[in-house]
C-alpha cells in the first residue's frame, strides 16, 4: 500500500524442491530457491527463498525474501523481508529490514542508508 511497486523482474533461475546445488551463483533479475543451496550468491536483482529451501551461503543482492531457512551473512542494497515461516541465522546489512510475526532472526543487523535516500538529501 505505501510501498513502491517495482517493475516485474524476469525469473532467471529456479532451484526446485528436492534439488541440491553447491557453488557460486551470479545473476541479474530474479532467482527462486526451493531446494538446498550451499555456496555464494551475488546478483543485481532479488532472491526468493521458498519455505522448503535450506540455504547456506553468503548473499550480496538488491533484495531478499526469506520464507525458508538461511545461514550466512546477507548484504542487501534495497530490502530484506523475512516471512512468518522464514529463519535467518547470520549478520545482515540493509537499509530496510522487514520481519513478519513468527519469523526468526539470530544475528546482527546493520541498517545502512540507501544510496537513493542519500541523493535525495544532497543540497546544491
């Protein structure tokens, strides 16, 4: 409602329930993970971690939506959202941190100002 609507991102990769992947993921767009992922995730876009997912990775992306379980450090340029079924174990750097009731977060959070807000306050 008060949240800005974003352009729809094209789904670039999908790891289904029951699938496992170990390695480094680099992408632009949107990635959905419902299986098990271990390694590193870097992207210009968003990662959607489904309820059945188990992710053990350091993540650096624009947005993260967590409905499953994530272990590792997370650096987000825009927003992280942990759904009621989501569990995050690790440190977070983000300008916007949203947690629904029932979500679990065990770690440290560092709230950074987004670059767009910094630019809005600049006076010539």
